[in-house]
C-alpha cells in the first residue's frame, strides 16, 4: 500500500471522528471457554487457540502461554503500526522483523514471594527493517510507532480495569 492509498482510506474515518468523537469509541472483545484441567480455549476469529500454564508454572508446554500471546499481540500491533507510520511518512520499508521479549518472575504468579511482581518486569520491542531511511527518519519512525501502537500504549499506560466473577447454573 502506498501513502496516497492509505491517506484515502483513512481520510473519511478521520473526518468522521473529528465531527463525531463518539463514533471513534469502539469496544473490542475477546472470549473463551474454560477447558479441561487448567486451560482456556479462545476463538481468535480465525482459529481456536488453547491457552494453558507455562512450563515454569506447571504446564507441559503443549498449550499457548498467555504471556507469549500478549507479546505476540504486541509484535502484531507494533508491526502493523510501524508499516502504517512508514507509509504515512513516505518511507519505503520493504521487509524486516519485529521481536518482543519480556522478563517474568514466576515467584509472583505462583505466590512464592509476595514481593515478587506478578506480570512482566520489563518488555523490550525491537525492529530490524529493510530500508534506506536515514538515522533521523528511523528515530522518527520509532517514536511514532511507539506513540501510535495500541498494545504498546496499553502496556505503558494501563487502562482502568475491573474483574468480575459470577456463578451460572
């Protein structure tokens, strides 16, 4: 996709959102079914995925780890965002790779140490891109990708949240 095509696709959306801010508010949803043992099956919209415990938490490694899935969502979102930003800036990015790594201390999630954090201590996101962009252009690309990546921003500035559990008959 080139810059003009992307601009043409997004222009009416941007105009609508400027005129009616409420139309820009969308609720994304995900759902799953609690499964056998310690598992949960998710409908990704394209395929079923079964999540379970990471081997460091007692799993056997045959199911997806939700921490890995979070990093995969980050890679997907950041990759799409980088390509969109590059296109908007008129930078040619013919290929490349995206990598996310996160450090976890399983003492927290297994309640071994109350002071150990539950969740990622650190997440690193890295791109290697095939481009002739200058170092200054790459710095702008990184800054704008970070700014506009939904998953990255949600991790950096956590949204308000709530958890409910209800019994069904």
